[in-house]
């Protein structure tokens, strides 16, 4: 008999605890082993019941959800899915939670919570499954600063990579918010223009872009469509639309569309990668980072066939080695790279230097 995923719910709302219990209990491969109204109660339940996955509200009484998460990931690392509010404060807390080691998050609907959470039932269940299989790392608190790593390692590259023809095209999903941050903070301010698709609800993509913009030396914004893609600028797909690369005369520009889901997603990494294959060809370098599923694998193969050079995050540094694994299996990846080396490898390739990476 298949071992069920043991889930513990931590939320101060009795309604949310009831609804999450119903959703999880309806899944054949998981079970609720407890529901706690605050982290202090949850702490004892974790000791007694040994859950596989926690769902954790971001804002709670008695002990803040972030304080609890920080202690948990330092002392007893385990898979956590955050249940976040659709507010600016909620999104800021959610990104901090992901930074502390939470695997993913689901957003509470603003209106008619009972109906909304039922509609999100499959998403919640999927994220619990993903969290259960994800790679958990003990967290070490380090200050986040605008990195000078690229300048220190590659002092002569800036002028060589500054070109309106070169582009960096990035796709990610589960674990991607931290992976994208770790990649971008190591890029110099005159890096090639960049387009990024990260699977994320639309209420969170602008906050994510704003957070990256504060941390990185390049400019990062949520794409609006029609922007000229220039060096030192990165455009993040909004949660409601596919992001595509197009050309207008001699210029690369962004385009948004709200077409059908592709590879079960909108925005879809496949859509972005295919547009890069069509309009950038060998001028693009593709990067596929941590994530569940296979979105991006087919598009990355098209990029490869059009002359792009593609890199995939290696399994050891991925939270979920799904999307990179599928892209490698499809034959579209030229090199497999640890996340800590990704910025250096991308800059070296774009500047024309050889690399000693793990070639596929």
C-alpha cells in the first residue's frame, strides 16, 4: 500500500484550517495528521506527529510565521508550503519565506475564501506533492547585498558582453524565485537584455520584479509589452500573460498575450523560448532553472536548433530537478551548471571565452 503524505496545517483561521483539511483529505495520496491555530501549538505537534509537509500561514498571532519558519529551517528543515494573502505586505512576507527555505506558496483568494480555496484544491494538492519530493537544505542566514562577484571574477567582460544583439532568456518554476535572484545578483549592470518567465500568480509578479530590482545591479521590471529590450534591463513575465520576444526593425521588443495555457501554464516558458528561437537565434543564451514539470523543454530544443547556447541548472542545486531534467532529456541543453556558477558561465559564453563546464 502506498505511503500517504502526512500533512500538518498551521493557520489561525478556523475556516482555512477546515477548508485545507477537506482539500487534503480528498486526495488519495495524502492525509491530514493535525491542524494548529498557531506556531507554538504546531511546534509540539511536529515533535509528536512527524509530518512530511507543513502548510503555513504567513501572518499569525503569538509567533510570526516568518520567525517560526526561520527557526524550523535552521533546527529541523522540512518541506513547507506557505499560504499567503493577496496583498503587498503578504507578497513581501511570502518572498522572505521562500528565501528562508519554503518550497512554494499558494495565495488565499481575496473574496469568497471558501469557494476560492476549493477552486485552488488541485493546485494546493500538487504543491504539497512537489514539496514532499523537493530537495530541502538547511538554511544559513546570510545578508543579501548587490553582488560584486561578476566584477571580481570577470573584470574584463563588461564591455565585451554589452551588445543590443545578445540576449539572455530565462525560465523557472518551483524554487525559481530564489534561483533567479541568485543568478541575477551576480550579473554586471551592463549585462545583455533579459526576458524571464517564472510560474507565479499575477498578484505576485510585480512585487517579485520590484524585489529583484532592489537587489540587483540591472534594472528589473514586470513586462508591460512593447518595451525595447536593452542591455542592463530584465523583463519578467506578468502572471496573467505569456511573455514573448519580437523584433521591430533593428530592435528587440517585448510582447504579451493572453492566449491559451501552454504546457499547463500562462505564462509559459515554452512560449518565451520559442519566440527567442524565432527572433534571436544564435544571439540568445537560454537558461532553465529549478522547477516541476516539463515546461520549457520543447522550447529550449527549438532555441538549440536555431543556434542558441543553452544552460540548465544541475540537479544538486535545484529545489526540484524537473524542468532542467526534461530539457536535458529533450536534447536542447549544451551545458549543465551549478546555480552558483551560472552567472559566470553565461557571461563567459556571451563574451566569447571557452568554458570548462559539464557538457551534455
